[in-house]
C-alpha cells in the first residue's frame, strides 16, 4: 500500500515537472521565435501549395530564420511584412495564428484560392497598415 502511494506520488511529481516545463516552453514575449511559430501555424492551413512556395522555403527544421523565408520581410529582427500574393495557395484560412505578429504592418494574400474565416479578421495585429485580400475562388 505504501509502495503504491509513493509510485503515485512520483507520477504526480513527474506530471507536475512536465507541466512546468511545458508552460515554461511557451514564450509569452513576442520575438523572432514566436514570429516563426506563427508563420508555421499559418502554413499548416494551406492545403495545396502547387508552386511549392512554402514547402521549399518555410522550413524551420532546416532554416529557423523566418526573415529569409519566401515572402517574409523583417525589420529590426522582427517580421514586418508578409507578401504571398500570386502564389497559387489553396486553403481555408483563419487569421488567428497571425495575431502574435505584433510588428506586422503589411499583409498581402491576393490572387490565391483562399477561403477566409472573416470573424478572424478581428485577430489581425493592431499595427497592420496595409491589407490586400482580393481573393479569387470565394
Ligand atoms: C493541388 O493543385 C494541383 C494543381 O491545381 C492539382 O493538380 C493537385 O491535384 C492538387 N493537390 C491536392 C492534394 O489537392
Ligand atoms: C473563425 O475565427 C474565430 C475567431 O478568430 C474562431 O473563434 C473560430 O473558431 C473560427 N472558425 C473556424 C471555422 O475556424
């Protein structure tokens, strides 16, 4: 009986430590790392990348500097522009993943086959100055 209790205690401790390390892994401070994570989440919503724009360039495992990824422009080490116009991207996208790109000022997604979650437009970063979304295929 006592042994079971100590095993349970150990398990509880392991879970606690795991939970602590998981929550420590979430970086609440915006940085180029959170920018990269946001772009990767955005990429996951693209169902068909016919021109292999993202699949050949947005590869965090090979190159974790999103400033060098196709269509991404940085300033002072943060993502400030995203231009994926005319990329033949197909997908149903929501803007929620981009909410953490707090330095984003330009977003261009025109001439793709994207279906938008219009509610999520409210999630776009506050500093956004230019938005181009003339989407085909709606
Ligand atoms: C992606 O698009 C290409 C060209 O339109 C098409 O041939 C292919 O079947 C599509 N793939 C998927 C998985 O939808
Ligand atoms: C659309 O966006 C809203 C707000 O960002 C979100 O709560 C909702 O789950 C999204 N809907 C779909 C179908 O993804």
